[in-house]
C-alpha cells in the first residue's frame, strides 16, 4: 500500500515538472495571444481600481504649523534677610540625553484627549479629527505638525484646534503638577508650624522663669560692667592726684588735714579772732615796752600779765572749739584776712573733701561692680541656654519661612515639568490640495503594471532556461 502511494506521488511530480518545463502544446502564436490578453486584462483591472480609488477618495488639504521648545532654563532665588533663602530653578529641557521632551510632547499632541478636545471645540465628532503627523528634526528644538482635511479652511481650523487643545492640556498638566507639589509641601508644613510654636513657647517660658528677656540684656550688663570699670580706673587716677596734692600741702603747712580743719575752725570763730587780735596787739606793745623800760617796770609787768591772760583765754576757747589746746598750734594763724596760710589751709581742706567724696564714690562703685559681676557669672549658664533656645527658634522660623517662599516661588516656575513651547509658524491655509496620495497611487499602478509585464516575460522565457538548468542537473 505504501509503495503504491510513493509511485503515485512520483508520477505527479514528473507530470508537474513536464508541465513547467515543456509548457502546453499550444503553438507560439496561440501562446502569444494568451499572454497579451492576460497582460491587458491584468493591467486594465489594476488601473480600473486606481481610477476608482482616486475618484472615491476625496481631495485632501494639508495645514502645517511649527512649534519650538526654547533651550534655556529659568531660575529664581529669593533671599529673606535674617530668615532664610528659597531657590527655584528649572534646567534646560535638553539637559538630559536620556529624555527628549519633544518625544513626550509628540505623545501628548497625538493623544486621543487632544483630538477629542479639538473635536469638541469645532463641534464635530472625534472621528472627524485626523491624527496629526509630527516630524522632529534632529539637532533642533522644532516640532513640525501637519494635519489633513477635506477643505482648506477645515484643515486650518483643525490645526488651530489641535494647537489650542495641546496648550490647554499642557496648562492643565502644569496646574496639576504645581497643585500636587504644593500639597506635598503643605503636608510637611504642619510639622514646621508645630516646631516654630514649640520653640517659641520654650523661649517664653525660659524668659519668664529667669527674667532674662534677650541676649542683648546680658550683653548690656557686660558693657555696663566694662563702663563702670573704666570709670573706676579714672576715679582712681583722680584720687591719686588729689592724694598727691594733699600730701604736698600738708608738708608745706606742716599740718595734717585734721589739724588744718581745726585751725580753720578756730580762725572762723569771731571771739577767737578777737582774742587773737588782742594777743597780737599785746605782743606788739610788750615788744615796744621792753625796749623802753626795764624788765621789772610796772607797765612791762602789767603788759606781760595781760598777754598771759589773753593766751589763757585763747587756750580755753581752743579747748571749747576743737577739744584740745596747743600754744604753738593756736598761735599759728594770723588775724589778718590776707594770711596766705589760711588760703592754703582752705585749699587743703577742699582737696581733702573732694578726695573723701571721690573715695566714697569709688568704694560704692567697687561694690556695684562686684554685685554686677556676680550677677553676670550667675546668669552665664542661663544666657547660654537662652541663646540656644533663640537659635533653635530662628532655625525653625527660617525653615518654615523658606518652605513658604519655596511654595510661592514654585508657583511662578510653571515650566519645570512641562517646558514652554512657542508657536514658530502659525497653521497655514493650504492653497492647493494635497497631491501626494494621487501620485503614490499612480506610482503604485505603474509599479504593478511593470511587475505584471516582468512576470509574464519571465513566464514566456522560462522554458529554455529551465530546460538548460534541468539538463545540466
């Protein structure tokens, strides 16, 4: 059974080979006629289809427009004095070699949503809006669009509708991107607000507890101490000068300051001065009588007794006024108002009074400096902690303010995710219909006709070629 099938297959292949190589038994003239009729019928059928297609498909008009993406990026810096800084910048859309923004825009421009919005703007069904063609010339930022329609005006309308829909969609995407960015920032703002509030409460509580309002208060205290020390040095220098002057006058007068004060007290007493005047007159009379009379003359004796009684009166008055009596001391002053010693004594006492007042003021100043220094030392740790709290509050405020500024600046930078596109060439109004489809159809018809003729020619000359090949085999 298997051998019969093999024989049958072999006979079939032989008959097929003979038919291909030898062909039919028609004469050459009959064969030529068949080839001509086949070629004419095939070519006529092809061109009939071409004519029908050209007549059926309506004339198309093409409107073209060009968009461009600027290559420069935008940037902004906002600096808030003593608070913080916010930066906002968008790189060039071509900064990354891995992503071409034109490809993204190509997908967006040819998307269904853009065509549906364009159809809605023109009040036509979406199927009536053709998908625009897009070319992206290399090494440029250009995007060349073209769209077809049955009329020139409709083509231009479709182009404008497509462009406006693209811009509307990009605006929507930018707004959505900014909104999402703002929401993400706002979600973190609550933590910043709480941080600012907590640090501010800590500062207020610490100020209420320590009575330190600000670090400037501590600095002012330190400056006050420094000014008082400077005054202390000046006062010490003045006191040293006064002490030197007092010492010089004491040496010149051979009196201490206390003695000078007592002597001036005696001089200012009217009775003492009168007694001193009488004593001086008595002393002069005694000197005159001594030169005129003998030592035991009654007048001389009476004058000596008078002088002695005046000296006793001076001693008693001195005892009453200053609490002691010293013959040398009580006779040291002159009764005359022009006595130079009295002037020096007054100057000595004036300097002594100034020195005493300055010394008292210096002692008070020294105590005050010591007290302020103690306060400064006691508050040293507190002021350090207050500085830390203020610094923490300033940092929290700076972060919070910078976040707010960043959010506001980010709103201004709307082209960070979707770069700006500009209309370089407006949609054109085509003056002539598009002939490309007709030309391609005609070229296709010519090519099909040539293929038919070449195929029939190959069939015509196949016999000698195949016979030669088979014979050689």
